[in-house]
């Protein structure tokens, strides 16, 4: 359930499974109600002037949903779009956007400053139920991965509000390989991006989708080829070192974009050799999205089990320059952090929380299911940071 109160308790990381009819607020003692400013008009400008620190509360096994939804509710472009229900004017599909409607209702409830409704509880169960119908993989009450949930959610929302839902990939020409010449690369990248928008174009694409460039170099004949792919998040490797050693987001990005050697078994066909050959591959960002989501891939498969990295990765809160990972001479590309999804615990027994930058300039708040507390910027830097949300500067 969604409640407009802050709970002082709610420090449990695990609870007994609940049925959908048993979803309830986990609150401790000392509940404090928000004081609301009276006679506020329900205009979008007033919605955005106040940070209400409202919280979501489902069964604690669905904390992954609570954390991701809070991060998305602080994504201004998406939040504004949902609050005014702009997708209704853009709809091209004959199907009803049930998930988008339910998601927008959750955001509307989070940001509603109507004094008459300030003490009501809103159950986001309808949104979650519709999502599980669309993605049965998330049915049940087992713990899920927040990054996977984010990907599936954005994909389903995109499908419902796609401005071009009837264009099929099979009707388009195969993607050509590109020669390694800067001008030719940029022309082909633009053509591939335009082609993508011909079949996938939505507010989700406007905000979250970027373009990656994959460059291959054959070690036998020195042939170069390049292809382009879209992305909605970047899954970054975490440096392998002791938990006390620490690392930085810059190191993670360097590992992501460094040259990778491919043996014959894993390499693609060389166009010139007409066979699989040893080659090298490198990824760079060709087109930067408005919102860049970076997943710190803390889970890795060892010989016998999945292990979680506890390396503390430091990251800048402002002025993250992604320019060095883009096209040559693209100049500075600056981003500012506005939300962090955290994971604590182990692989099999973990808990998700969200830290979000409030819109009224009051700083950061931590959303831990039904509990909301202000935090300092220093507290953001921890080994629990899992998914980072950055907004590009205009």
C-alpha cells in the first residue's frame, strides 16, 4: 500500500509471504503525519514545488518494485508525462494502455498535494497485478532483481505507448556494416537511429534510449567493421579487488569500453576472411540519452555459485562527464545524479531501497518501503549502490 506517513520502524528485511488481500503497511511506533499546505491548486507547477516524501508499501519481498518506482517517480520527464497523461494524446495503438494507466495513477498518488486526500492510503497492487499479467516471470512472492524489473517495466510501458506500433522489423532492410571513417560512421549511425524510431518511438525512447557503437577488428586480415545497437541502460563491470580497496564509476566505465579479445569460437564472422577469426571488440556510446541508467553488475558467477561484489564504487553526484566514452571530439557530455537504487544483503536474501534527490532543494531522502528519512550526500557512497540514475544537463 501507499501511505502518506513516515514510519519510524520498518527495519525488517524479510517477512512472511502475504496474499494480495493481506498487503498492509509495515509501520513502527511514532508515526508522523505530514502537515499539508491548504488551498493548493492541483496544477502541475504546484505538484513539482513540494517534496512530500511519500512512500510505497507492498509485501517486503516486493521491495525491488518499491525502490524502482520511487526512482522513476523522481525522473522528471517521465513523471510530468504521466501526471498530465500526455500519452492519451499520443496513442496510436488500438489496445488500451492498462499498465501505463496504473503506473500513472501510482505517480499521481505520490505527487498529489490535495489537502482533502493527504491521509488516504493508495494500494499500488493493481499496477503490480497488471504488470505480472504482462510479465508472468514476476509472479509469486520471491525476491526479484531490481534492474531486471526496471528493464521489463520500461519495455512494457514503451510497447503500450509506442507511437509506431504497427511497423514490423521484418519489413525493413538488414542493417549494413559500416566502414571505419568518421563521416561515414556518423551518417550510418544517424540512419540506424532514424530506422529504429520508425518502429520504436515513445516517451520511454525519448528519455532512456541511447545508441552504442560496437567496433570489430580482425586480427588476421586487419579488417574493421562497425555496427550500432540501442540501449536503455549500461551494465557495468565492477573492479575486482578487496572490499576495502574501493573503486570508482570511472573505472567501471573504463572496463566497459576497454578493448576485448575474442577467440575464434566467440568471434563473429569476418567479412573479408569469410570465417570466424580471432578479433578484438570495443564498445563506445554513439548517442547519449537524456537519462542514463547505469547498473553496477555486482553479481557474478564463480565456479560453484553466484557471488556478490561488496566493492564500494564511488560516483560523482554532479558533472559526470561521459564525453570520453562517446564519439571522437564530441566534447563534454555532463550528467547529474538524481536517484540511486541500493541492494543490501546477500544473493539469496537481499533488500532494496531508493535514495532520491528532492525537487524542492531540501536534499536527498532514503525510501525504505514504508519508511522515509533524509540522508546526507556522504551516505550515498556505499557498497550497496546498485543502479544509478543520471539526468543529462541541457
